[in-house]
C-alpha cells in the first residue's frame, strides 16, 4: 500500500533480472532465492520462454520499500535495506548490523548472529548466537550484560528471546553471516533446501543449528 513499508516485488520481468544461476540444477537455488516466498498462485511473471520467470510466482527482491511518505503522499520511493537482514520487533525495524555493533563491542564477544522468526498471528521469536572468547562462559551475568548493551544502544524492544553460546557462526566463503538460511532452517525448512554447503566456509558447524531447529520446532 502507498505510504507503508513492505517487500519490494516485481510482478513483471525487468531487463536486469538474472535468468539463472550457474550450475543450478533445475533452477532450484534460483527459485528458492527469489520466488519461494510468493510462489505460483500469488501472481505471475509473464516472461515467456523456458526460464524460471515463466513458471509463475512473484519475484521477491529482498528489500524493504516504501512508495511515497508515511502519510501516503509525495512522489518517489525509499529503500530501507535488506529484508533478510532486518529485524522487525513490535513494529520497529532495525538492521542486524546495528545489533552486531552493540554486541560485538563487548570484550567477551568475538562474533554474533541474530535471526528474527516471524509468525502469522503470534509474536516473533528472536534468538541471538554468540561466539565468546576462550575461557568465557555464557552465564546469567553475561546474558544481562548483552541485553543491557542492546537496550542502551538500540531499544528494549530488540532484546532477544534467547541467547545461545555457539562454537561458530555459519559463514559463506566470502565471510557473510548466513542469517537467512538459519532463519529458514528454524522455521522448518530442510537443511539441503536452505543452504549450499559448498559455498560455506564452515559447513561443519551446521549440525548444531539443525539440532536447535528441531528443538525449537518441537516446543513451538
């Protein structure tokens, strides 16, 4: 709707869209990256030909967008950043990088990652994962210190539901934190569908996250 923040989507093909990914059998990764959230039935990409754009569904670009101002007036668009790297807590949006800056400023923390699991009809669940310096334990005092750092730097609304100490944060070969694959995993999607291990720097760390996802889904 005009004046509101929402997902940037394309309902018709545009010239800059990639046609496929290299070595992507049956266009599996391509479709998962751009068409999975709004599959066939939500609309149609009338691209013609044999490419993925002709298979139906709506292209999700992965950015938050607002057309016009907050009052629904004015011209132009505002892009708020990646929707898969944004936390939406109780109506407030914040980039995950801002939370990392607050958490990783603490001397005890070497690395961190957060995912925000959004559900229809109920509150989201946001776990924070931290890699601590050797000899440091995630006790109640450190959890309180982490929560306070987030509260002071950002807002009490961005305090996580749970904090977990982990051995590693999953990263791509280029060093990017794999927030979206872990988010999808914890929402119930199978590991082989959400991540390409060959593109990871540390695929061995995934077993821990798989076990966490099973635990979370069992109690949800």
